[in-house]
């Protein structure tokens, strides 16, 4: 047997592979389905038995089988198959990774082992001269199994490779074992990582000793859950914006077709590199990137951390997609109170790039059949930025819940701030618009102290910039306006509209000349860059969406998008999830203030949710942030283990992990005046060579169609529409994604329903109180109340019969109002429709007293209003519901409901009702709840006592807290006085 520990083993393995390949002949017809431990029963296309394709470096290899097309320009012929399935094998000294395309018809193999000279480095080899069919790969692995001592063993299967990491001694491979589709752009799918696995490189791996450094670091690394909010794509670059991806390909194809370089000097559009700032597994890819002979990103997937969601909007059958992509920077990343402000390299905490993409789905791909390569005019995007205030400031974690803000490092020339804004100029162009949302005036200066420093920073930096490129600063005290019940939405809308007109948005054209580009960025911040920032960014994206839809000719030019329309409701939901995800990543809890809070919708439930999220955020900041920060520092390579340095868990803080205070060259001086790069401010960065093709109006020559450059292979069709694969509709992303179709009625007889996603669902009658009644179910509650008290007045009946909310509820559930008078129906009805609405005592008693004359005819014992309120709820309620009388108008209304099946017989002469089909008698538990509340109301009215002290829900042993709260709303009792909120009991139950 060969010496597997020798340096020649790796070369021997390669020779074995080559020898096995040479044995295959074109007329080889052996059976590939022969039983073998390496045969995968789930693989497709077992009929393929072609020999391995021998290719030179740079030969054209398409994922489409049988494609033997050869290009006339060999320097461009370097197409490769896209790997989407991975199988890991291990031997005593070497790990083999077999990659295949999605159909598992073409294969490649990668060999990984430790360098025998320097064990700190990896030796990674790939034979690029071959790609294999399944039969060839099975025979190759069988040959390796026979030639290598100990054989090779299958370890794991996965859908992606993240890279290698080393703690103290051994290397580990991180592999994606589960993923799910979340979005599709241009026919390219984007995936969310659901589960990962860490595989030791050595087959004889032993678990680290307990309490060892290896075991401690391994447990810290696993604390960062890679199965939450990490995303990747096989063929679409999720690390760059849509504008960057489009312009790179359009510019390269135009230069190739015209045989002349572009005139712009924008470095972002000249390369096809991933944006390193948003590649979170960059350190794991470092051992692979150091091997120049390996195509790293063909084997390993760059991942981003943030948020991605997509929704489908139907406009009378025509569909367009809205996609929100949030990319979190891995520079200066960490937990809320441990990462504030800026570091010495100009990177700010909680830095996120949010992109809104609107795509008209008349065509799936980025290419247009008429105009050619990446010239589909059906894609538009808008990008905005959020990040902490770029100053050196911190907050003491030991002084929660509101630690004071401290400016702990003096920077009189704002060098780090200048680096930050210069980087924004480089990435997005000019102008940079700053929207500052922190408090401006406080009794005890906290945020306002930081606000003044930020204003001074902007003033200092602006004095050196040209007039047309100055930082444009807007300040709006969002918290103050919200607390004073002032309008928050309109001022932010005005700022957003003016900013979008200035910087524009991206809309792809049929060539470079007709493409609209976004030049500049809106940078939004508050203290945490979470709650207020997310609301402001939603308003900005709503305004940008209007411009995008107009540009795509999906709405008229004078059309504006209104709140409460299907489209804006879906966008609100997406941004709510977007804000929650960003808040959990940085602050440890969901958003505290949502758009419902700022729009003053459902304030009672919103206020309760905000309190719970505040408590949860404080708990997470106090006990969980430290270990989260350690895991982030280890994963991102901010901390590298060394026996001579302090351990990660021994550091007092991580300031020196994120800031480099050493001076390498004392002669190198940074200009305090010329802090910006002039070429980043140039307009020429976004101007391109003029296309020789005229604007397409009447005449269009087919020769003007833009062709792709030869080394590009966009196999989007096979990725989006996988051939010969059985798929059900329930598993197709385009079918199951969120859509405005869920707002459509199930009753097809509604001819008056407006299917437009741009029109608000609330009636435009100008009666704001009527709209609130419809939303909160007030009319339904009043109807139930008057059914229990007696007959309805004509005015009340007309209002209820005309209530759109009542009609919509009944048509959806096919139930009559009288069905809701069953106690269980009442509880469900209240919980579903009006759990967020509470009457005050005066309004409810006033409604009851309006019908006192009707009820007095049948019961003479009612003397006082307070006693009457008690009697109406118990005795009268029981008597009226067990022996009800129904008038002809009510019976006809009941009969007119959809899917009517008579369950009660009505006699017009005797006016009697057969109630055998009903079960009106309340249960003992319901009676206890009624009596409990009735006694409280009666005692309160008789004694005149107030409920200032409150009754704690947890003290009531025999009653459910939710039932008590529902019935307090039903009676109109002020539950904030009657019931004290036990946060811990209700939240953690």
C-alpha cells in the first residue's frame, strides 16, 4: 500500500483519478446502475452513460447536456457548470467534495488535505481538465476506494459550502444541509439557510477535552445560529445591488460588442467581484481564496446576513413582484450596547443597506428578446442606508434601562466620520442625504447631547466640500412629535419625496443610454437605528414605490399610493418583518414602535406589545449580548486564537479587536481639509458610452440587439423551470409566496368588489369615526348589546344593516347575527373582531339607557340605571335568549344571508319561534364570569368606589385571564383601572 502520510500521496491521488479517466472509452457501455455504495438513488437521469468530457482550461462547458458548441475566441471560453449539490467523502488524510448541477447529471471533484510542511495551511486541488457524468463519478470513487488505504467514506450531503474555520488546531468544514427558497430575481432563486453542519477535516477526529480552549471556542462558534436570517444564491450576486449587477453586465457586453472601453470611471461597475462588506463568511473562505488555482465562488457560496422577502401583486391578472433585501455589514458588527458609533476605519455599527426591487413579471429573465442581454426594461430598484451616528460614543451596559450617552473619544477633526462619508461617496455617489431622527431637546440632555455633536460634525465636513456635493442634512424629532400626537407621517413624506427627486432611482433601459441610475443615497439614523429608522425607511420606500410603478407604467403618472390599500398593506407587513428581523439581530427583540404606533392604529394592543418588547430587549441586552458579541467576533475573524494572547472570554472589551490604534508610518499624514476623494464626486462615474443604436420607436434593426460577452453563461431557464422534475403547486415559490390575492373575497357573487391593489379598502366618505367603527367592530358590538337589552331602534337597525364590516363578516362566515348570541360565539366574535377596542363606561351605559323604555314594559322591577345594567346582563339576557321573539324584518334579513338553511320555524300569526336547534344556555364557567363582573359593576355603582388600586389577573384562580379581559371590553369597563397588567405572567405563560 502507498504511504498515505507522504507528500507524494496527493499527487498519487491525482494520478489515480487521471488513470481512471483514461480507462474510459467513448464506446464504454457498462451499466452505471450497478449496486454500489456511492450510487445515489435520488439522482436523476440514470440513463446517461457518456464518457467524461475532457476539456482544456477555459473550454466551454454548459450545464445543458450535449452542448458541444465551441467558441471562436478561446480566451473567453471558460464557462463552468453551476454546482448546487454537494457530497462530502473522507479518507484517513484527505477530504473529497463531489459537486454536481441541480439535475445531478454533471459532476466535479475537489480534494482537500493539510499541507505536510505547514499544518496551518490547507492544500486544495481540483482537476479542471475533466467533468464527469454520474456513471463516471461512481467508477472514479470506486477506484479511489480501492487505491487508498482505509478507503473513502461518505460523510454528509448538502446544498452549499460556506468555508473552513480553525480554532486552535483542527480545521472544520461548514456545509449547508437545509435551505428554502425565499425569492426569485431574473429566474435566479435566492435561498434562506435553514440548517448548517460543522464537519471535521480529519476522519479520526476526537471530541475536544472538556474545558479546553478548543471546546470553549467551538461552543461559542455554535452560539451564532447560521440557520437564521442568512441568505445565498447560486447564480445571482446578493451582495451587490440590482443596479450594480445590471450595469456590470451591460457595460461589459457593450464594450465587447463595440470593441471600445467605457468612458466612465466607476470602479464598482468594472469588476464582477462580490461586495466584501456584506460577505459574512469571508474569513471562512480565506483558506480557499489563497489557492489561486481554485474557482472559489464556483464551489463556495458567499452569504449575507439581514433580511429578504418577496410578495406578488396582481393588477387584474398582470403580476409584478416587490422584493426587499437588507444586507448587514460585517464590519464593526455586534450587539446593541456593545457596538455604538464608529471605529477608526469609518465603519459604523448596525450598518444596513436596504434595497427595494420592483419587477414586472411579463418576462422572467433579465434579458429582453428584442433588445438583448440585460436590457429588460422591466426592473427597477431603490437603495437606502442606515447606520449608527459616526462619532465615538458609547453607553454603559451596567446602567440600564436608559444608560447615559458618553462621547468617550475626542476627534476634533472628525477623521473617522470623514472616512465614513467618503466611503458612501465611493459606493453610492453624490449627494449623501442625512435624515437624523434623534431628540433635539430634552430636560436632561441625553440624545440631544449627541445631536449637537453630530450637527457640528456635518458643519465641519461641509465647509470643504463643493457646493453641489455638500452633505444634505435633515433633522426631525420623531419621538417628540409622536408623543404630542402631532403628524409624523407627512413631514417624513415630504423629506422622502424631495430626496428621491434629487437622487433618483434605478430603472433598467434597453441600452446604457436609456438606463436611469440612482446617484446618491439617503442615510437614516436614530439612536439605535431600529424603531424610528424603520418607520422612516418604510415611508421613504413607499414614496419610491410610487415613482418606480410610474416608471414601469403600472400606474398613471398622477396616481399616488394610499394607505390601507392592498399594496401598501403588504409593503407594511414586509417592512414590519424587516424591522423585526433587524431589531432581533442588533437589539435582541422585535420592534418596539411599529407603523401602527405612529399611525395611531390599534393603540391599546400596540402599547401592550411595545411594553413587552421593551422588557424583552432589556433582558437580552443585560444577559445575552456578551456571548452574542463573542460569537460574532469569532465567526468574523475579529478574534484569532493565539496561545500567547488573552482568551476571547478573558477580554474586558473588544475595542482593540475593531480599532487599530498603531501608527505604521509617522510620515503619512491625513489631510483634515481634503478629506474626500474628488473622483468619487465626479458625475462622469455614472455616464457611459453612447449606444450607436437609435431609440426604439418605429424602426428597429435586429443587428442592434446586445449580445452577451462569450464567457458568460446564464442558464436561468433550467434554474427557474427545472426540466423533467415533478413539482406540485404547493412547492412552487411563485405560487405560494405572499400575494394580494388573500384580500380577494371567496364569494364570487360580489360584483362590486374592486380588485385593484392601489385603492384603499376603507370607504372614502370623509367620516373618520365611521371608518374607526368599521375597523374596530363597534357596530357589531352595539348590535349584540341591543339584542341582549331588547328591540333595536329604527336608526340603529339601519346603521347596522348598512355596515360594510358586518356584511363582510357574515358573508365570510355565512352566519346570522342571532348565531353570535351563544356565549361561545360571543367570545370568539369579540376575540377576533374587537379585542383591540374598548368602550368607556359612559358611552355603553348611554346606549343601554336609550332602550330602557322598551325593556321597562316587560320588567317593572327595574328602577335605577345601575341596577338595570346588572339586570340586563344576567336575568334579562337569560330570559330573552332562551325565549326570543323575532320580527319579520329580522327573519327576512336572516334568510337573505348566503348559504341559508332554515334552522328555526317562524309563525307569522302566533309569533312564536322553535328554538330546539339552539343551545342558548350558558355554561357554569360563563355564568361565573358574568356574575363576577356584574357584581363588580353593581357594587361599584352602589358604593361609588373607584378601581384605582386594580385587580390583578393572577389573583383570580378560577377565571381565565383572556376571558376576563374580553368580557371587560364587552361590558365597557375601563380594564386599565380594573385589571392591572401582569407582564411577566401574561408574556411567559
